[in-house]
């Protein structure tokens, strides 16, 4: 599977932005708790964000392409 370098760069940026989104949601839920959100929601959002950021930073090119295809649905 021949992967273009610009495609991998876009994939890493996509995963990093998606991870930052989940981190922002976790901070918002932590700062502004409501009766509808449970106590477990902020840590779960933070863990998802951390996992996406670590994947964007440390994963191989092939893994980046697979995760981006999994999340976006594009081949």
C-alpha cells in the first residue's frame, strides 16, 4: 500500500484536532458540571483525547491511514 506523505500529514492533523476536541469537551464538562453529565464523563473524554493525540504523534504511517479511514469512512 503506497501512502502519500501529504495524506499522512493530513491524517495526523485530523487525529490531533479530533483529540483536542475531546480534551476540550472534557475540560468543559469538568468546569461546568450539570446534573445530566455523570462523574465519569470528563475522564472518559480526556482518555479518548489522549489516545487520539498519542496516536497522531507516535503511530506509524500505515496505522494513521487506517485510523483515519476508520473514523471518516473514506477508503
